[in-house]
């Protein structure tokens, strides 16, 4: 696999992975021209060799077993009707276990699965949601009407 896929699986930035590759800490990784070829172990993850000194690494040791849930909150959409822009509440939430993050505009960089379960809703009561194992990025966490700045990424990536 390449550096982009490996960094997403490991839950670290691509730049950090490039540093680990340069240090020779990714097991059996080879450079082929300009690109890195990173093998995966039996668990489907690249193997990082821990450093001898310093803090422990924070990369994922195995693939996540539970996806992130992206929920569009219908009751908040209805509640926002007729409100001025400065009073609008965020309608998108990313749920991962006990953690909830809210925003108005969300980017999903990889594959996702849209789920509709009218007879078996999620714990939060949602009947329709999106599941993904990838890191997601809120593009807008404060409602922004200025088109010049509304689509500027917030640099806030959630590895949840």
C-alpha cells in the first residue's frame, strides 16, 4: 500500500509516516522510485518498529472494529428553521463511542456506508446515518455565510 492509505489506517499524518519511513521504522517498507511500498501484516496493518527512547507511539496497532457514525440531526434542522444565521445549531454529528463532535460541513475522504434502518434505529434514535472507518474532517464548525471563507478547512481532523 502507499503512504496515504497506510497513514489513514495507522491514524497518523502522512508527514509523520514519512518520518518513520525515513528512519527505517516501518517493517519491510521499500522505496520504489519516488513512492514507498508498505507491506501489511496478518492484521491488515503496517508494522511500526517502536523507538528505544522517548514517548510511546500513538499509531493504531489494528484496524478499527467499530465505524464512526455520522448523523444528520433532523430535529436540529427543524429547530433551525426561521432562525438567523448566528443562532443556527450544528446539524452534523460524528459519534465514536462516548465522543460526539458537531459541525455544519463535513468531508469524508474515503469509502463510507449509508445505512437506513427504519425498524431498528441507532441508540441515538437515528434511522439514517453514514458509517466510515476513515478520519473525517469538519470543514465548518461555525456557520459561515461568507463564500470566500466558508469552504476553508478548519485543519481539525478527527481520528475517531
